[in-house]
């Protein structure tokens, strides 16, 4: 089931129905990165260049190569900063288009079922910020764990698999359920959701293609939620543990016979 949903989600990335969303995310991401480049460059010029002038006052013309070398290192530093910001910026921008991806999947692959309800604008902004935070937190944790011998790459997949699986599955579920019910449904099927999250983490590990991770994950989790809902039609938002205790009390207090 997980591999099948991943296949469908990958095909959805290049479908004609999602092409508009695809180009919107790529275009806005590139514009944001260009804007960040100029902002970081101006910030460097404002903070670093005066410090260099103070450190080396009255530098003769023959020593202009020092400024040239500093400029090269500054450009490399800016390029590295943009590379580190690439995934978070993409996650932030794509977060605003996840409902568009989910709507395409639901209309095309599940036309007989009731469509989901898009998140209101305020909740969409909060959701987008959450996805941004998850991507940043996951990569920071994975970066620290990469320093631990024997953990390395496994840490990247486990951390990102859990965080990405949780957030994107609950997004897909909340189009059809209340936030509390979506969370409980994810907890009930946490093993399957985690395995799906590992697939998303593997997608995230592929350079360049990982720019489309939010769109891939959203489509995959819509399919996964649909499949799990079909297998578990009797799921209730009531906490299963509490429901079990209530049933036990009813059996204990019921008259014999």
C-alpha cells in the first residue's frame, strides 16, 4: 500500500492537473532565493565591510587583492547559506499550495467520494509555518545526530520520517476530520504513517528533486489517508482507550443475564 501511494504521488507531480502548482512553487522559490541573496549580500556589506576597514585602515592599492579574496569567501558563504535555506524556503512556499495538490488528487482519483475541506487562510498560514518548523527542526536534529558514531544516516531517516509523516498525514486527515480526530487516527495507524514518512524522508534525501518534497508528501498522504479510511470505516474520534474502559464499566454494572 505504501509503495503504491508513493508511486501515485510521484506520478501526480508531473500530471497536467498539478503542473500549475508545480511551476508556482518552483517560480516563487527561485524569486525568494534571489531576494534572499541580495538581502544577505547587503547585510554582509553593512556588517562586515566597515569591520574590515577598521581592522586594516589605510590599506594600499597593491593590497586590493585582500578585498578580492574576502569577496570570494563571502560569495561562497552566501551560496552555502542559500543551499541551507533551500529546503526551508521551499517548505514555506509549498505549504500554501498543499490544499491545491490534495484537491487535484481527490477529484481525479476519488471522484465518487466527498471532497475535503481546504484549511481557512489563517490555519493555512499556521500550517505552512509548522511545515517550515518541522523541516528546520528535523534537519537540525539530524545534523547533530550525524556527529554521533554509528547513527549517521539512520538518524536522518528516522527523525525526518517521523516528523514529516506525522505533519503531512494530519494535514491530509484534517481535510475530512477535526484536528483532534485526525490526530487520533494518525496515532492509531502510526506504524503505517511512520513507514510512509520514511519514504518521504528518502525523497527528501535526493538533491534537486527534494525541492518538491512538500508536494510529493501531500499527494502521498492524501492517498494513504483514503486507503486507511477505507480499511477502517468504523473509526471514531473517541479515544479508543477511554471507549474500552467505558465498555468494561458497562459490562461490570450490567445485571446478569
